[in-house]
C-alpha cells in the first residue's frame, strides 16, 4: 500500500511597497507580519540611506528598489523573491493598508476554496466615501460593473486591484511579470488581463471586506465624486488606459468600449469639478496621445526582469 503524502501547508509572503515611510507604516507592517509567514518590504524611496524604520529581521526582508520601475518594479521584485524562495502565495499591500485581525487567514481560505484561480481578492470600501468600490465582473459583453454587498457570493472578476489581492503562484505563469513601462496606474489591470490571456482565472470574494482609499476624495462624498489626482497622475492614467485598450480590445471589446465611456465621463468630471482643471485636462489629452503613439506592447517579461536584476548586482 502506497502511503499518501499530505500536501504542504500554504506559505504566505506579504509584500509592502514603501516610499518615505513613517512610524505609522512600521506599526501597520508589524500587524501584517503577525498574520503571514514572511514580509518583504520593497522600499522605493530614492537614495534610501538605511533600512526603512530599522525593519530587517528573520521575518522581514528589505529590498532597496530605488524606485526602478516604480510600483510595477517593486511588485516584480516581490514576485521574484516569492518565486525564488518557494512561497505558495503572495499577498500585496500598500504602505497605508491597515488590516483587521484574521484577514490573511480569510484570504488564504478563499484561495483554497477556488484552487483554479490565479488571483483572488476581497471587496473594498472606499475609506473616504464609505461606499463599496467598483469591481468589473466577467458577466455580459460589456463586463458588468458590480458594487458588491458583503453578503454577495464570490464571482469571476475581469480584474482586481492590487491592494489585498492574493496571487496563487502555481497558477501564475513564470514568464508573467508586471509591466514596468506603465509605472503605476493600470499596472494591476494589465497584469490581470495578461493572466486571463494565458488562460488564468480571477475571483472576488465579497465576504471579505477591506478599507482602501482611491484618490483624494472628500469624506462623505458620493461614489462618483471627483478623484482629485494631480496632473501627472491624470497623464499616467490616460496614457496607460489607452495602452490597455490597445492590448486587450480583441479579447474584451465590450470592456474597452465601456472603459472609453468611463474615461470620457471621468475627464468631464475633472474639467467641471476639480481645481486646476485646465492643467489636469491638458495632462489627460497629452496622456491619451502618448498612449496612441506608444508601441502598445507589454514591456515586462522574464528576460526583462532578469536582466534588470542582474544590472543591480
């Protein structure tokens, strides 16, 4: 009789990307460390003189990314770290993410309940408005928008935001990396759609809720309120949106049409409601043109990232 060997328990690496962190960030990371097997801090502070907040121990590793590739570069550093050391799952956090007790255990349970999914994530409440954040599902040609209630069943999502998402690394192709040419905005959308293009699955579990702020919205404002991002972010959002449209229109034409409409409405909202409207509108137009003039191809591949890492040593 052949003795069955039990599968090893999941091992969870948490990634926290930092930029000029303060003492409050240390407290958040300490709370995260109590819920995971290891934490990697990817510090994007340029010319960082020392270990951020003195955090470097058996349970916490620090990578000095010097803002190479910005957010995408930091996420690639964490993804490479997780793969090299054999972690089964990677959970992503911003430096301002405050997690409730038991969150990581709940997320791992969700991942176990959907073993075919490459990425799972919770619903989120906007910390400024208190409203559920919009999640784009896979339903219908136009990919139905959902603002899920906590009691809603899990569903297949077109993409999920990075914050509190869990990557099941055995379901992520080894040659899939975050596109560092995008820098920040739509990095998560592009990664998710590239995963889908390779046959991967993404699932949202509304039963798990996290607080997350998007934009500089005023407390108590509506879920359709202005985001108030500065001009440079408006430029990147516009440029990167166009890149995503060009890359995935063939697989998700309805979503691209919907997102063009969302972009137009958001641009009009910027022009009507936000301060510095002319500078921001100019940035949106310049970003749109830059997106069309670009190559449209994804930059990040295993070779790109390996080459970049070799250049650091």
